[in-house]
């Protein structure tokens, strides 16, 4: 029984082990399937997330493409609208072109009519001129000789009194008019000189030598006529074969002395340098001064480091000297510092300021003891006895005197300034140079169009004023940045477009500067104009030395096209005036 039980139990145990093994195998297989299913589930989740990301990217791409499509549609609409506008503008332009062509044809017809009228007027003028000559020939010879004599004295008189044409009034006019004639004769002589100069210039262009009349009046023919050797008939023949004299001038009231002939602009100032063979304008860049003396450098230190930085390579490479001014500095200390400075050779002159109405005796001592070249500078605010005495004191030092004119020049102020200079130089055998600032170019309103400026009373007055100032002995004028309440335009970089705002402003400045520079050149000549880069003390605008140099050089070169003129203004004149300051 026990064996049976044992066997039964063993069988049960064996079956249990087998069942357990089977269940373990099934459990293992189930675990494997479960792991596989888990991996498949994870892969499915990953694929779902990737699909979701792809879906989002696709939706973003679709939205972006839709926005681009809308933008393209808008651009297409805008292009179509612009195309219609251009078509309308083209049609309007074509109509305007047709109208312009019709206007051109009408202008051509008017021009032809004007040419015919001009020819007719020339014929009438020739007939009138012939009649005038015949009328002159019929005049009494004694009266004609008297008038020719008056013309001779009018041309060759010493200029200290009224016209010498009236024999009886000559001596009295010489005594009484000597003092008044200098003052009053400048005004009347200025007007007559301007008219005479313009008439002579016009005659020169018309092929008539205006000096021929003067040479004939000074020749032996007049002496023969005055001695009565030639009879009336010979006189008439002589008059008919000589340029007609202006009897209107000689028959008028006694006149004062004609001023000296004003310096004339070169032919290039009136005639374009373009020729039929060349066909192009010479570039101002081809006319460069070989050397430069900057006659107006205002600095804060002896080394004038700020000016050197502004000058750059273009101006700095040509500089041979500067006239240095140090406002507010201790002049004695500066003079001693300059004696041992490395820039000593570059300093052509040190400018020492003084009060025109109250000169300081210390300045006189400094001028006498300084071992460096010294020039004086002051500000003119109006005429006064003190100003006259102060200027006379300064000129007596024998050094160049810079005068910064801070008054608006009018007929009265100009007359006062002339009196001040005249009285200050009276009695001096050889007064030193006087250099004027804040005149070229003068203070000016840039809002005034240049077309209106040419006929504006202020510009017309300026031309008369500089002509009057040029008659003052040994007076020079500085070419400085103007007091126009705007900074000097920056020089465009080489190769930059010509239509940039800076380039347009620079061209506008050059046009205005040339407008003022022309009358000054005609009155003073190129020998009495001196370049400087620092503006007048009356100017509150900033100016860069290098930028002003380019504007000033191009303006002068475009106006005169002459190397000698440019070298004189930028170097030679300053060297003559300030080189003797020591």
C-alpha cells in the first residue's frame, strides 16, 4: 500500500512538475508576446508622433504658401495698377512732347523774327552812328578842341580834385577838392569806372580797342590841334577817321577824378574754356596748387592738432605754412612755446589780437621782443575816433593787420570804414598790408534762390562795395568759409554718385561762392586774395578745413582755369603778405 501510495504521489508530483513547466513555458511565451506587443505599441506611438509632426509641418507649409500666394496676388494687382499709371504718364508725356515741339517751332519762328529785327536795328544804329559823326564834324572847332582837352584832363588828371577840363576851375578844384575829392570822388568815380569798364569790355568783344581813344587823346595830334596848326577841315577829317568821343560826358557838369582801372577778370571768366576742337570742359581737379599756406588757422593748442586732423592727406600734404591764431591763450607764453616747438618752421606768423578802440601796450612790447613772426588782428564794429587811432597805432607797428568786419556794409558804414582806413594810413610812408575778413563770401541767406540773388539789391550793393574797397591802398581780402549759418558741406568720396544730398549741397555752395568770387577777382585781382580755412569769428557754423579747401579750390579753378591764379591765392599772396611779418 505504501508503494502504491508512493507511486501515486510520485506520479502526482511528476504531473505537477510537468504542469508547472508547461505553465512556465506558456508564461515565458506570454511574456515574449507581451514584450513584442509593447515594442509594437511604442513604435506605433512614435509613428503617430512623427505623423503628427509631419502634419503640423505640412499645415505650416500650406499656410506659408497660402500667404505667399496672397502676397503675389497683391503684387500682381499693384504691378497692374502701376502699369496702368505708367501708361497714363506715357500718354501725358507724349502729349507734352507734342506741345513742346509746337512751342519749339513757335520759338524758332520768334527767334528768326528777332534775328531779322536785330539786323534791322544794327542797320539803323549804323545810320545813326554815321549821322552822329557828321553832326560832330559840323561843330565849331574851338568848342571841339576844348572838349577834347577836357577829356584829356579827365583821363590823365592826378585825381586830387575836380575834373581838370575846366581850365579856370583846375587850380581851385585842386586846392579845395584834394581832401573832398578823395572821399566824394570814390563814389562817383566808382560808378563811372564800373560803367566805363563794362563799356570797354563790350567794345573789346565788338572788336573796338577802347584804349585807342585814350591813346589818341594823349598823342601829339591833340597838341597840334590845340596849337591851331591844323585847320577846321583837317580837324573834321581827323574826327571822322577816329573813334567817336563821348561828348555827352564832356558837356556835363565838372566831374571828379576817374578811379584807377579796376583789375579785370581773365578771359576764362567771361568765355567758356570749351573750344570746338576740345568739346569738353577742363576738370577743376586738374588745377591744384603746388603748395598751400593756410592764412587763417584758429586752433586751441600750439600744435593745432584738430586742424591737422581736419586737413587730411589732400590739404595736409600741400601745406607749407599756416598763420596761427589761438583765441584766449596767453600770447607771451605761446610765443615762447613756439620758439622751441617742432612746428616752428611751419608757422608763417602768429596772430596777436588787440582791441581796436583800446590797444594794449603789452601787445606793442610783445611785437618788439618776439623772436617769431607776428601779425595783428582785430574786429571792426563801426567808425569812431578811437577805432581810427587804434588802427593807426597797429599800422605803426609795421606788421600785417587782419580786420574782421562785423558790421553790415552799407553806403554809410562803407564810407565810415574808408574814412577810418584813410585817416589811419595818412602820414605813413609805406603802411603794412591790411587783410579783410568776413567779406568773401559775405554773410548771406541760403533760402534766397540764386536766380533772385543775381539781381537782388544786396548782391548789387556787394559788387559796388568790393570795388570801392579795392581802391584802398594795400588792402587784401581773405577767402574764408562763409557765415551762412550752415556747416561746410562734406566733400563727396571719389566715385560716389553725383546726386547724393551732400554733393547737391556742395554744388549749390560753389555756385553761390563763384557768384561772389567773380566781382572780387575783377576788383582786387588774384594778387590780393588770400586763402584761409577757419571761418570768421562772426560765424557760428562749423567748418572742416579739408572740405572748405576743396570747395574754395574748385570754385576758383572753375572760374579762372589758370594755374598762376590758383597758386597765388593759395600760397603766393600769403607768403608775400605774412612772410614779411617777422
